[in-house]
């Protein structure tokens, strides 16, 4: 999408509106190695694989395959992405695969906001950057320094029927993640896993930090699992190995991963057993979190198919001698 401010076109596809984005100096999110094909395993054990819906909010296509690409390409999952400009959205849908769909929305709280356009468009945000924080570091303000502003309408996840049921949510919208979550609590009710960018320093003004996001997600039944990648910068004036994009120790942002709290898996087994299969598939396929997948399959198996988790554990340990099991 081309949004024009004066003579300078700005693409919302580079402003946290589309799937596939990795910003500044994050480690890429790529699919880890898998000793077992979980979809084939489930089918071989007579378990129907439930369809998954992956919602990716805030992204830029950087030409790298996302870890869910295999699920989408095989039709095990559908992917919903976003492009706020309708003509550009139509183009994306025309070029997309059969299991990918783009919606013409920018995700937020449903209100009109000012988009602060960064020098590197991927840093543009609904929140203004804070130079006092950023200028402490190398190679940060140079990317985020505003070059203009435009008004932009946002949509609430809860108002978009197309995204539900939303099994996996990825959010990366430059400090506005909590805004989107608060406007998506109904949609979150179906969600088994959330990956979102979190900040540890307020590089944008009034930016909610990791503690705020963590408190919100825990209050909605999620448990923190891990950090995926890390964003850092060195304090001025020092630089190590000539790389101003790699900090010495200071972490500024990361991607936090949450799953439904395993303490609630027993209730899920009674109420929505397929949700446990989805959890197992997401944990296994996207993050190689085989231990969590096994726990989800234990609860599913106890309710629906005894011995399933034991077969999964045997398959893992047979395929990878580094993986063992003991009580």
C-alpha cells in the first residue's frame, strides 16, 4: 500500500501491517529441526488433525520462510494477514496461496491514530519514538527518527469475524501490542498461543513494557514460555567487533511466547480436547517445544485416546537419542 505524505510515499506494508516481518536486528524466526513429523504421527495413530488458524498482525515480507509456512502450505493451517490499503490488499490476495488471506485493516483499538513514520519504515509506530531513550544507543534513533505523520484508522480484532477462531496470534506493531490485545479479548478466548514483540525499555513514548503485557496475558489464562530472538544495541560510545547493531548485554526488545497455562489442560481436555491437539502441533512445529507438546497430548490422550502421549514420546526418543524420558 502506498500512503502519501507530501512527496514521500510510505508503504503500510513496511509499517507493521503485514505478516513475515523481522525488524532492526532480531534473530530470524525460522522453523527448528524436527525429529518427528507430528502431523504424520497423529494421522498414523488415527487422530484427525484439527484445522489451525494463524493470525499475523504487524509484519513485513523479508523473504524468509516463517516457521508456520509448512502448516500453511500443506493446508493444515490458514494464515490471516493484514494490508490496510484495499487495492494493495487485493493484489496480495491475488498472489497469495490457497490457504492465505489478507484483510484490509490496520489492527489497534478501533480508533483513529497518528502513524509516526520512521526513517526505516519498519520502525513506524502508532506511538512517537522517544529520542532521549533511543539516543543512548548506537544505530537506533537513526532508524526510528520520524520523517512524517499520517492519520490511520485501526480495527479491533474482536470486530473481525474472519480471524476467529484464532489459534495462534503473532503481534509485532511497534509498541502497540497491548492496545491490540485489549481490543481482542474475545478473540483471545479461542487462542492457544501468542507470540508478540515486547519492550524492556520505553523506546516509544507511553509504550507498555514486558511487565504490562505479561500481566495482561497471565490474567487471561496464558503462561510465559520463552523468548524468541533478542534485540539489543550498545550504549554509546563503545562498539564491539565493529557491529553497532549488537549490544554488549543490554536487551531492549524481544519476542515473548505464551501458551495456554498447562495447569488448565485438564479442563481443556473435558471442554475442548481439540485445543490440546492444536497446542501440541504449535509447540512441536513452530518451536520444537516437544516437552510441552507431550504434556498437551497426555491430557488429550487421557480424555480421547489413551497411549497417544506415550507413542509420541517413544517416537521422539527413537528418532533423537539426545531426547530421553523419565518421571
